[in-house]
């Protein structure tokens, strides 16, 4: 099933920005989270029974774990059903699972409640630091008030950290190049190291840091290729003509004017940048979403 395809047919509302759909089934409000990293869905509802005997947990354990369901769980008033994003999964399969849970819960005296305070009260769909949840308005307000202040970002140190991290990517690129290969995975390594370096020295990564780290990764991948070319010039001509390492690097611009040299270099860089973009897209998208939701508590519906 494509992401929430046809979910409106069962009366659910979709919030694409938060990867969530929500609606009411029977007496209970349900949310369906789409987990892009894991390519899975997670169904969540909150309910309790003051005379809890464990029947809901037992029921969830007996649910068919065949084609779609990975696992089920009931803890702290929250029912969670994790599902594979199988191509054969349909909105009607999701609807069936939720109706079965709602029917069983109703028959066994479970009432809708807030998972935070446990009170039987109307609940809202909310986002807390990027995590979609169910909460009563009172708890949501308290969560918003108690959010810790975000750590200030030290931009200069963040840039230094990203540059330092990029050196790991440069080293990996040069080593692989010396072995006679060009590994696209190095582009991904470069991106990750830039992000981690910025975060470590800058305190945390913010939106500005995401783009700074990306820019540094792009520039340093080009630098890694030029360093590899300089070392190749030194290896080939150093002993033959007695040139120093510095001479070899100064000769790079002249070598780049030769089409038979420039062509392979451009090919190497294109390969590296394409793989960097392909391999890093989901990673960067996830980081960008995280920094956009850090410290944010909001009601979605």
C-alpha cells in the first residue's frame, strides 16, 4: 500500500507533514503512524479497564501475525500494532484490525483514556518532539510547558566540527582511490561525518547546520578527488622527475586542462555526487524533520 492510499475511505484524516492518519473507530480514537525509515505502519489507541485482568494483552498476542502484523503490545494504556508495509496491505486491512480491537475492547469494558494521566477523558492527536501521540488537552499543555529549552548552537564550532568530520570522508575516498576504485558509499560517509562533526562541536544540529554540513560535504568530496589526483601525479612522476609532493599538487591545474585526465575525474565526481545524493537523501530528510520538530508540542486534531 502506498503511504495512506485511500485512508479517507474509512473516515480518517491524513497529516502528511507528520506522517500520520487519525480517526475514530467505535468508541476509540486511533492514529496510524507511517514510519518511513522502517517502511512500516504503527496503529495506536489508548484505553484502560479499572479492573484490568490482562485480557487485552492476551487478545493482542493471539492476533494473526502472518502476512501483515510484525508485533503487538499493550502497556501504559496504549495498544500498539506494528505492521509491514506490504504491497498487498490495503486500507480495508487496517480498518479490519482497528474494528476488531475496538470491538474486543468495548465488549470487555475498556474505555478511552489519556495515556499520560490515565484519565477517562476526550483525547487529541498531537505531536511531541516529532512523535505522534494521543493526549488529553491538560497533559498536552503540561508537556508544552515542561519542554526543556533547546541548547544553543555554537555555529563557528559547528562548522569546525563539520570540516573535521569531513576529513574522515576525504581519507576514505583517498584510500579507496589509491586502491584503484571509486566507491560511491564514500559520499554517504562524508555526509554522515559532516553532520556528526557539526553536532558534536556545535552542541546540536539545527536547520542552518543541515545545509552547512551538506555544503561542506559537497565541497570536500571535490577536494578529496583533487587530493587523490595530486597523490597520483606524485606517484607517477615523483621518482622519475624528482618532483616534490608540493610540486605535484601545484601541477594539478595543468593536468586538469588535459581532456583524457579531466574526463575520468568528472566521471569519478559525478559517480560520487550521485551516490551521495541517493544514499544520503533519506538520512538528510530524517535529520531535517528531527531538527524541525525538536522542542515542538502541537495539537494535530
